[in-house]
C-alpha cells in the first residue's frame, strides 16, 4: 500500500446525514457538496458518494470493498474534490498515520481551527479560499494525538482490525491511546456550518431602542437574541416561530412564545392575538416569506405609535452573486445569500420600497460588508471601469439592515 501508484486509487466518500439540516437547507447542502465534488473535468481518483442516515460503523466502511480509501464527512461540511484528493494522497503516502483530516473554520480542536482568508458567500469564492490556503501550506501535515471527526480519511488497511460495530464518530477518541498518530493536513480547508439558529445577532441588537419595553422577535429560533435583549434592558420579549423544537428552547429564555406562521398571524383581526410593541424585529425573516410586503404592512398594526420595525435581509446585489450570475451559476448554499429556503430577494432599493409602501418612515439603512478577496477587488475594478457610477458600497455588502418607524 505504501508504494502503490497514486493514479488509480478509488475513494468511497460517506456522507453522514444524521445531524444535518432539515428540509430545503439539507437538500441544498447535499447539492452544493455534489457540485464541489463532481463538476468539471474528471480527475484522477474515482469518488463514490454514499449517503448514510444512521450512525456509521466500521462495518459500513468495509462494505465498500473496491475502494482504497474511506472519507467520512458530516452533511454540515463543504469540501472540494481537490481537498479530498489532497487528503487521500497524504493518507496513501503516510502509512504511519491512523487517519488524516483537514482544517476548518470550526473545530473542537485548536490545531484544526483555521480562519478563512476572506468571507465567502458562494461556491466559487469558497473554492478561492480553499486554493489560497493550499498555496500557503501545501501538503504540510501536523501530527497530533487526537483529532476532530467532522472529516476523516482512512486507508483501507487501517480499519481491517477494528471492531465491526465501532462507531466511526468514536474512532478518534477510542484510539487515542494507540501509538499511531493522526495527521492534520494544514493545507486542506473545509467549511463547517455552526448552529445557525443560536445567534445573538449583535448586528441587530444595537438598533433596538434601549428604552423599548415590549419587543416582538419574529423568527425567534432558540430565543438567544431575545435573551440578550433581556440582559441588556428591562423588557418583555415575545417570540414567534414555526419550529416547535426551537420554541421549546426559546420558551425558557423569553417571556412568551407563539407557535405559528407570521403570514397567517398578521391577518388575524385585532391586536390582542400578538400584542402591542415598541419594537418588532425581523432578523433574516422576510426573504423566507411568500408575501413579505403584506407581512411588513400587517406588522405595523401591532406597533405602538412611533414604534420601530428592525429588519435585516440578505443583499442579492452582492458582488459575488453578480459574479456568479455572469458565469451562469446560481448555486444554493445553506445559510447564505442564496439559501435554498429563500424565496424572495432584496436589494437596498427593494427593501426600502417595501417599508415605505407599508407606511413606515425610514430611520436608518445600514449595509454590512466585508473585505473582498483579491479576485473580488479585481472584479470590482472591471465593473468600475465599464459601469461608472455603480454603488460599490452596496456591491460589497452581504446584508442590509433597515429601521422603519410607525407613524
């Protein structure tokens, strides 16, 4: 195995779907992974993607008898084909390593945590980040005694002697006492999604008036944002969400929770069903609605005079989305501007019109942007030359925060 030719190896890539996203986000995650692995010209190794919806055991790996390497990833992970190839070649060359893994933006292990060089919202820009990290570190391997399990690569001969019923997720910990070491490929970067429902939304917190006593959080998820509000000021927070599992957690943090579809709730007669509020927050909610214009107008009935609507939406005019469209690409990526769960899209002008037409006075608009990668700067320079007068601030922004006041 140590001296075999690298050109003919076969890889069985196991996708563990037990802890992934629900519904459209889960489907989007798998489609994005398939595009990263299989689009473009064929490469040297032969990769077979095998989906598992139950705990993965060593016996499951062994069933892929015609494969030389086993790659196990969770479906909260994005990895490129080039990344898989690099991990595979390191595993084949280093028979002293029990398993090989990459670095990531999130990890339980400090040695496997590496911040990306720039923010990515699309698959193309993610691939740029992956290549930049590989150019920086190459095939450098850090030997460690323990490793995270979000992405593991095993050689076939290394799992032959392991118990058939051993869970793959328990493998790194169960073999920590073995003399064999793990290898972290510092030049291979993968993306891990964190808990996107557990966010304190500091970007919205600063726009909620500190004297607001009654606050409604639409799409409250686990209720962390409302909990942070209650820590900061004396207030009563009501949360609305359709996910009853999330609301169970939110109920422990907030004063009141309402289970239901906001599109239906705003149509109910009278204000008693929701209450009257000094501030209503819609943090990344409107893009998920069939008729956000009707919801924005309906919520105004539940605001006290002078009350504020604080909303945020992804910016579809972001430069990376424009770049992808010019390349003919529109890849849905979970919890990004192009989330598979988004059914409405907004620019600054579109969300401003939405609030104005509903009778709000616009108090403030904030565009939240990040530094561009070198190729992004080059693309912006081309746009600047060919389209004088373009709004570069909006192109650089990934999120729009808007505050409207009820008259």
